[in-house]
C-alpha cells in the first residue's frame, strides 16, 4: 500500500505546483506553445489518478520496469 500512498502524495503535490509553474513561466498566457503546455499540465493534474484503478496500474507497471519487484509484490499490486 506504500506505492498507492506515494501516488496520492505525488498527485496532490503536482496539483499544487501548477501556480508555481505559471509564476516561473512569465508570458505563458500569450505564448501558444506555453498555453498548450499549461493545458496539458492542467488536464493531467485534474485526472483523478489515485482513484482510477486503470491509471494507477499504469503507474505501477511503469515503476516496475525500472525498480525490481519480486513476482509476489507485482501480483499484489496489479491484481
């Protein structure tokens, strides 16, 4: 369950960092490329990843590609 807790913490932090992104990227509201980037960041932050089993499983699979998890641990989180 630590993986799920970590996903919740990261998604919460990501949502709070959108305003900081706007502060760091002056002129984002007049630059088409930056507006597109902001839209993508906002949409990704709004998605309720931690309560979407499919999205959570995608994250866990991605993590498991770079972090060693034994078969029992993978099965526990991917079922």
